[in-house]
């Protein structure tokens, strides 16, 4: 799911007006409310009744649930009024050195009220014409929305009372497992089709017309990974205490909701808290933001869209083309297209974030110029790679190392652990794009290359150091490494692009049929 040019220009104009007009004290609120409105506005129309309204509402609900679960463990629903507890009081020990639980401060309650009001207000667009509607289609009635919010709130309260009696680590593990299960349902076509059929049956629509695209949930891949990140960091105790407003703004931040990058909560919050002090007119910030937006627009709507006009490989072209040379050219065209398309969106998101006062992390750093596959993945979709490395590779490798017994023969050798780590990490990255065989194989394809490069690097490190000061031999090996890396990455796009492994194998056969 991507942004069209109109949406980008509207958000860009909103960012400029925000930076120039909104007073400092209201900027944080403007970011949150603007992100909520954009969430509904950008959601594509869906055929199941009310899905394009209820799915964005579910995103907001998941954000609230993620915040509640990721709070520090010592926190109560409400402080006794007799204590006169304030936000400052609970941030520090009292004079008697008695531990005071953290409480829901007034800002959290007010934020929740504002969010609920915004959701209800957006349902009122059912009464206006389609030309003025912010939602993708006609929302359900406000009465239905209100009753649903009440039911969800009561269910959440009951669940919260139950979860308070359980160990926090177990609760967080269950929440992470729930997010993973929901991710599988959305990303796995058979499960998505079944869920769409259930939704259609619930609303009296034809169940036989259910399809995986019925539940094209805007930004869910990025929202899920952000929530999992905060839950896991709460488990390890490194997540800072975030207000509901800051947490939801992080989860729903409009410029990054569609195509990332995947920011970290603690880094986002630093910029978010500094919004009131942001200068209304900062030529350096405005210039940098507008330049990144212009750069992204050129990459996406000039280069990438030009390559899409028959100059890049598609499943249809791959099936019809028999000339190997033409297939190779089109394959490289696809590799360039996906880079300029995705990289362009990342530039646009970063530029919009700069205008809003949020410096999103870089997502690409000239990946096709890298001389080995490890450097490529340190430069391609950097935030996703870092996320997978931090939450999959590192904890899995450490867990396997703890299970290893050096005094006995074991299959868990350091080499085996590295292989398992690479395989698991790249499998997660592959399936993040969609739970299908082609994405799985694409992930394994890169896992094998990363493992092979690690073994090669370990065995040739001493020899390579001897090339220090020998300019031409080092450049020669750099050219060889760059050529092999680029070729391997481009061939990997065949698995990524083709809808089935059979189609990918047929394409490989044509590519090497000289």
C-alpha cells in the first residue's frame, strides 16, 4: 500500500502549515490528531462492509492496548484523592521513603477522551457526500461506533483486571504472541481470506467473494513491529515511561505509517517532547525537509514510474519474454525500480517528518554500491534490518549459546548458531513482506549469502589485512565483490517478484538459457 501524489502533497501542505501556524504548546496534539485523521483518510476502500473504517479504529485500539501493556510495572489505575497525588509526586519517592505506584496522570485520561472523541467524530462523515468524506467509504452510524467503543472498553477493563494478577513478563509474552498471530492472519492469504469471509458473513455479504485483499490493513506491518518493539523493550526494562499521547503519536505518525521507516520509541520521543520548543520558521529545517521531499518525489514519480512503463520485469513480461538478454535487462530494471520506489517513499517520509519536527531514521544508504551482502543489508531497508537483528538474531544467538555445552560434542557449534541466526532473521524479514513461499525463499536466499559471506570473511580476514597499502589489488577485489553482490541481489529479486516458486524457476531457466 502506497501514497499517491495527491496524498503526499496534502500531507506536505499540512506539515508546512503546522510548522508555520500551530503554536508550540499545541504541536504535540496536532501531530497526534493529524495522524489519526490521516489514518482513516489514507485507508484504501475495502469491499467488506465498514472494514475501511473499523480497521483504522482497530489500529488506534491496538495502540492504546500496546501503551497500557508497555507501562512500567508499578502503576495503578487511580491514586486515592485523599493523597493529593500529582504527576510530580509519583515521579519521586515521598518524604517517608514509601514506594508510591505510578498512576494514570490527567494527560493520559484526557488523551484517551480526545482519541475516542476523534473516532466518534470521524463516524459523522457518513452524513456528508462522498466528495467531502475523509473516510474511504460510508462509516457505520455513530450509535454503533459508540456502542462498540463501550463494549471494547468494558472488555479491555475486564481483561486488565485479570492480567493484573499475572506476572508482567507472561502478560507481555502473550501480547507479543497475539500480535504475531494477528500478523499471520493478515499476511497469510488463506488466513486473510478466511477472516474476510467471516467478516462478510457477519455483515450479511456474499462469503464466496472473500479474498485476501479484502483486509488490506493500512500500515499494519509497521504498526505491528512498533508495538512488538515496545512490548519487548518493556520485558527487558529498557523502554522509557511514555505518556499515552507520545506512544500513540509514535505508533500512528502519519508520514511513516504507510512505508516506514521503523523508528524506535525512545528516539522518537526525544523529538516529540522537543516540539513545543521548535522554531516556527527555521530556514535550515524547512530547506532540508523540502529538499528530501523533492528528492523522494523525483525518485518515485519520475525514475520508478518511468521504469514501471515496460522497462522493468513483471510476472506477465517474464512469462511472455523468451530473450535472455532482454530478461536480464528487465531484471536489473526491476531492481532499480524497487529501490527508487521504496527509497523515494522513505525520502518523502523523512522530509515530511523534518517539517513536523521529527527526524526519522535513514532507511537506505546506496545499497547497490556495496561490495558484500552484509554491507548491502546494512544499507537496504536499514530500520527493518536493524529491528530484525536486534529482536531476532541477537536474542536467538544468545539463547543458543547459553544452551551450548563446550565440554561435550554438540550440534550447536558457533558456526551452526550463526547459520540458524541468519536463517531465522532473514526468514522474518522475508515473511514480513507477506507469508507466501516466494517471500520465504527470498529470505532464505539472502540468509545463505549472509552466512557464506561470514564464513569467507572470517577465513580471509588475515589475508585481506595484508592488502593494506596495496591500492590496486584492494580495488580489484572491491570490484569483484561489488559485481558478485549486485548479481546475487538482482537474481534474488526473481523470488521476490514472481507469485509462485514455479514461476521463479521458469524465469531462472530463461535467464540462463543462452
